C-alpha cells in the first residue's frame, strides 16, 4: 500500500519531479531498523502517518537525516525503473547486496570514499512488493555511499546483474501455461531425486515465481539450469506419452550386448529411438515375414522336417 508522507518531510528527492513517496518508504525502513515494534503495524488498525511522526519526534537526529540528508542521497527515478512488483526480485536484491558486503570493497574512482555496505535489519510488513524493493535499494544506496556518482554506478551494476540473471527464465517457460501445476510437481519430483539434500518431502512450488525464486540461488549457474530443465522436460514428455498411449504396454526383454550395440547404431544412423527401430522391424516382419521365413527355411535344411525346434 502507498504510505502518506508526513507534512514535515521534503517533497523533493534528488531532481525535480521524482516520486515523493520514496521518502516515506525509506523512512519506514529507517524507523523499523531502530524500533522493531514498527515492523508489524497493521494499516487497518493503525494510523501509519501518525506512528511515523511519533517516531521522528522521539528520534530528532534520525528525523533530520530523513528530512534533510536522505532525500538528497536517493538516485534519480530513472535509475530504479527496473525494479518491479516482484517477490523474487526482492530475494535476489537482498542476496546481491549481501554478496557485495562480503567481497572486497572497491572505489569507483580513487578520489571517492570507500564503500561500507549497510542494510536494514527489519522491513515493515505493510510495504507492498515494489515499495519494499525500492526502499531496500534506496536505503542501501543512501546509507552506504557518500557520493551520488558512486551510488548511481552501483545501482547501474545491480540493474545489469538483474537483467543478466533473468535471461535464463526462458529455460523454464515450458512450465507455464496448460497443466502448469502438474508440470511444477513433476519438476519438483525430478529435483528431489537429483538433489535430495536441498529439498524435503514437504516442499512445494506454489507458483511459477516460487520455482524461479528457488533457482535464484548462486549455486545454479546457467548450465545447471539448462541441464535440469532439459532432463525434467524429457520426463514430463514421457509421462504425457504414457498417458496418451492407452493402446500401448511396456515390454521387458533381454538382448545380447552385440544386438543392443547394433540397435543403438541403427537408432543413431536413422535418428530414431530404440523403440521406434524395434517397432519398425516387428511391423515389417508381421506384414512380410521376410527374415522369419528365411530363418525357418535355413533351420529346416539343417535339421530336416523332423528336427526339433526351439
């Protein structure tokens, strides 16, 4: 939900024409960081504007920062247009900044201040997805960087990282559309077999976003995502074929290794599956009995009319 701005707060952030509600959302992160009782305020039962004003009155130094310093530290609106109303994006942003905190600090230029990455410890529950995402980034940039040029550069790098990250989303596009829930369940079963230590029996993808959030983890590089998606899709397609093939039945039989090798060569040569090769041979013999007649003729010559048969 949108949060009303206390009248004492500045209506300008950075350059003219920027969204003034950004002041209030960052103010809420600052307030909740210092007073955890503000995290669970219910907008239907509390006057949020009054609660924020009371906090500022009790904490004048923080109020001065919110009103005077912080608005000047927020990057221009066009730098945050890539941030969406997206739960998954929030987890990615949080993990992205956390990784920066543990990496070697760097300077955009040698004459600029070093970077100390700062994040809020608490986030008010009444902030909507995009408000929360924007406020989280704004808080990080305003608290971590003294110079605007550094904040903008880091924001640009984060945007590039996010766009790079979602490029692999198309690998999982087959999981959407018709039978999406069944597809996700099938994919989850595949993942439980492939990586049982990471997924327990009670885990479930409630939505496509849930699945994408799961693959936000840095351990899933693009090649891993592509492999898992490809293998799981094969299993799903096999399931569909079994469900549609009501006039088919699975047969299990043993063949000599040499015969299996020949079968594989034929399948590779003609770009067919083993099953397709076997089906073609059986159907052909059922129609003409070319090789069966020849085999029986040779046996008859060797054993005679009264010879035993296998």
